[in-house]
C-alpha cells in the first residue's frame, strides 16, 4: 500500500514561508502594527499554525531578524574583520533582499522589539566579535555596532549625499579604518590615562 503523498518536509516548507512573510512584514510595518493573524493570512494558514511553529510574535520577530542578519555568515569568513564588516555594510543589496536594519528601524519605539534587538546585538554581534578579537571589551564591540548601524541609517535610510555620492570605495576604506581603530586598542587600555588627563585639566 502506498503511503500518503504529502511530503514529510511540507511542514518545514510552510514554516519557511511564514518566516519569509514575517521578514517582509516586519520590514514594512512596525512591530506593534504586525499581527500574527496578518502573517497567517499572507501565507494562507491558520494563526494557530503560526503559534505552533514560532510560539509568539516576539519569537517570530527574533527569528526574522536573525534570518535577515545571517550572523553565522558574518563571522565565518577569515581575514581582517574590520574590512569584512565594512565591506558587508557597503555591499549593494539585491532588489528583493531585506537586511536586518530594514527590520530594526521599523520597531525602535517598541519596548518589546527593543528587548529583542538588544539580545541579538549582544548574542550575535558583540559576543562573537569579542571572542574573535581577544582583549576587546564589550563596550568597544558595541561601538563598532553603533558605527555600522549609524552609517547604515545615514546612507541607506536618510540617503545623506556625502555618504552616497563619494568616490567608489572611499567610504568603505574610511569605515574600515574607524572599525580597526576601535579593535586595535586592548580593552579600555587608554581609559585610565584619559581619566588622569581629564582630572589634571579640571584641577588646573
């Protein structure tokens, strides 16, 4: 007797479709404005199935961010990490490609989404970067993320002309230099000296 024609991997394909729909929704709507029922309707499944696959909107948002960010690829490449991060920030995205920043900027004002963003920042960027760069402090790694995020917003969202109309490759080189400077100094090695100078200046 033949078995059911339903492929065993069909649920996984449906889960992937839900995740893709979530990435698209979260990149065009705020966290608060995105409902699981809307996502279910986009895919053509019952909302209970979405709950069964992902548990909650917060967990689905987390997975959508991770899928867009691809942190496992970001730190997989060997070589100069400053150049790698700068190149990735400057990379031209495909017409239909959605980046993690496209999702994040829609939901900055949501406390629930902000909590997820903080967790992913630490788990998938700051911690891997400090592990790759011995002696690098979490503060410096977070500053690298801040520089990348700030440049991304000014270049891709606000479209600041000096960042979009410069000479080819110039911004990538300058960004790599900034990142390299943050990575080069051992964890907060210059902080005590800076405080000492500030203290002397105050007394004088």
